[in-house]
């Protein structure tokens, strides 16, 4: 089947909101080449489980495609139209299996030396889309990122947060008493000031922190039942004859919350997101620091929150991978100092990912060595590459970036 043959009934298996928005813009999809349409449907099919920012992007793109003139469609999609697609791909149920189509299409394009042409067409389309639709709107609040690192570390003599120091001010004498509570109170205050869904997050590599329902929470310990069930599922799949990394990735990508008895949860958007943290992330199932770092990346990329606090916790010590995947590992055998090294780099990546979002030039970022006096503050008013040795309380530190 080709896009020009699409009918409303082809989308009967889509979730209700996804089906409605795709059918509403069906005329626009019919004019597009097959090499492109499944990539768009891969995003749209999960519309019901997307965050508000993602929904807005999908809706705007579909509206824009429907508004293009025939002449504009010819120009915008000339590169995609020139890409040949195999008969096997045409015969695939790409409407209901768009992710599988995209995966197989990539392999086919590579084998037929068309991958560079496809990438060029995709870049041209992305540039046009950004110019036409993806224009940044003013933020209701200055974006704020917080990374709390080093939980459980008693002493550490090596220099910390060297990559972040270049972009802000390093404080070496922060009074640690009540520091975490002060940071959590700030997140609560911002969520109360602008109470939008999925706009304020707390990610914890250990046990979840206490806060109101205005804050979206994801915790490594709280998700232990899901992690353990998935590890057992992975071990079962690995033991199957002929199962390799690519095959395992495909199996994991097809899993849904219903496969783990999570179909009746109160927040299906969040439960789908939590599952993807473990089916798409590498190492998130077994290392808490990897979980915290990957979750922060995905939250920033997908939800684009106004506030994100990430608290890294000690991870277990490294052991043979087969032993880790088998589950039942001893969480008590942790490595606080090694986890601090992981968390320090995770905080730097968190800041980098935050800088990719709209409003980056006005955003603020704070990294703090938990229960110690070391912190870095980055913001429009903070001098770069400087050091302050003066004693300062956490509340005063926060006031420096006007958040």
C-alpha cells in the first residue's frame, strides 16, 4: 500500500486520540512519499502517550503538512520521492508497524547506498519545518536544572565539577545543613507558581523524595518491580536460540505496559515513559547512576520541563554482565565514590541537554555535592570560571540566579 491509498479505517487499531488526529489530517498524508510517512506515523501512533510538548509538535507538523500547496509538497519532498523503497517494504503493514518499517527501511537504504540521500532529504525537511513551525515561544518561568551528586560519600579530595566550573561560579564553602530540603522546596514553589502537567520533575537514583502531586516523580527504587520483571524477560529472550543484540532490541521495543500488568495505572503517559527508560536505555536496568542520567536526558528531550531536579544515588559495583542481567544482585554492595564520578559527568550532560532547549540563554543550573560545601551555579548573571570561598547558605545561593 502507498500513502495515496490511505483510508480512515486503516487507523482503526490506533489509540483514540492518535486515530482522531491522523484521520483529521489524512488528506495531507496522502500526498507524501512512502519513504517519509512511516517516520511521521511512528511519532503519531503514540500520541495518546506523549507529553504535552510532543503533542503540540506532532499537531503543528500535521497541520503544516496539510496546509502545503501541491507545489510546495513537490519541492519539500523531492528528496524523499527520489528514494526507492523495496516491494517488501511496500507490502509491510507500515500503518500499524511504523517503527518496524523505519528499522527495516534503514537497513534497505544502507544496502542500496541510498542512506546519504535519505539523510540529506531529512535534514532539508527538518530545516524547513523549524523555519515554518518550530518557533520558540517565551517561557513562563526561567528554566532551572538542579543536579545533586555524591550521596553517601563521606570524603573526596579530587577536584569536582571541573567541566561545569568553566560556565559559572564555583562555591567551595556552601553550608550543607538543610540543603536538599531547600532545593526541594524551591521545586515545589515553582510548581505552585506554574502548575502545568509534566513541567516540574524530580528524578531520583534511589528512593523517591516527598513532594506534592504537582511534581512528576521518577525513582529507581520505586520502579524496582518493573526493572526486575524486565530483567527476567530479557534473560528469557537471551537464552533463546539465535537471539542477538539487534533481535533483543526489537523485542524490547515492542513491549507495552500491559505486558507487565500496568494497563490500569492512573497516569498512562508516565507509565509508558517509565517502561521506555528500561527498554530503550542501556544499563538503566542495573545501574542507578545510568538510570538517573538517561532519565534526565529523556525528560529534557521529550517533556522540556521548566524545572528538573536530578538526585544521583550510589550504584552497585560493577560485576560480570551475565550476573547482573540474571537479577537478584546485592544492592547493598554499592560504590559511593565511583558513583560520584558517574554523577559528576551526568550533571555535566544534564546541563548540556538543558542548553539545547528554548530559552537556554536565560536558563539557570545548579550542581551540588550533597551534604558538602561544593557547588556550581550557572546563570545569566553569574560570572564564568570564577571561585567563591565565602561561606554561603543554600537559600542565598539560589537567590543569586533570580529563580
